[in-house]
C-alpha cells in the first residue's frame, strides 16, 4: 500500500483518487478551495463533474497542502496546466528529496512552451517528476469504465512502479 497525495480535486484528480483507493492505497485529496473541500466532505461527491460517483470516507479531503504532500510515497499532480507552476512552487517546501510526482495534467506552459514535467522539476528540483497520460475521460474512470493510460519516467523501474500503483482490471497502465 502506498500513501498518495492527489493534488487537485477536479474531475480528473478525483477519478484518479478513486482508482488509487480502489487499488488499496491510502489517499489524501487536496483542493485549493475551502468551499470545495467543505462540499466534498459534506456530499462525498463532486456533484457538478462526477455526479453519482461517491467518494469513500477512507479518502481524506483537505485544503492543507502540507498535509497532502508531506510523508507521501507518491504525489499525483492533477491541477490545470495553467496552475502547474504556482502549485509546484507552493508544494516545493514540503516535497522530500526524490519524492515521486506523477503529473496527470495535459498540455504545455503557455508562457514558456515548456512541458509540464520540466516546469515541475524547475520549481521542485529535489523531486522525481513523471507523467501519466492517455485517451481517457474522468467521468468514465470515475465510473470504473475500462480505460488505458501510459506512464513515462526517466527510469524503467520508476515507470513500472507507477504502473503497479495504478493498474487495475478496469484501469490499464502501460510503460
């Protein structure tokens, strides 16, 4: 079992938090918005984006970034690409040397045209930035409709570790 912090409680972050929870991992889900956290705690559902998909009580929900980052085996960075740099900057003081960050946001940084893992590494040089991406939709993943993704990392061993963390009968991950 891995302790995982999912940074970003939008539809994609929430769906991946469910995948990780269903795989037996300890999950903390972070949102920047106190109002969003209050709603998620009250309803245990992301009503506007994943209606009907319940968030189990075992998934911790917080807007305390330090709580979601510190002492985690793996972090999943699931904020919009336009927020990657600022979120990574805010996370940096809490990230341990070599801590694994899986970027699941799509796109590039508009102002620099940098890929997102490079932005993360620039803001958090002590981390191990990787990526998980693919032709998938949060609504389908949240409802456990079969899908597939690919993970990429600087080492095959790291990519295979991510694969084992996320892989399930309905969420297939390839390196």
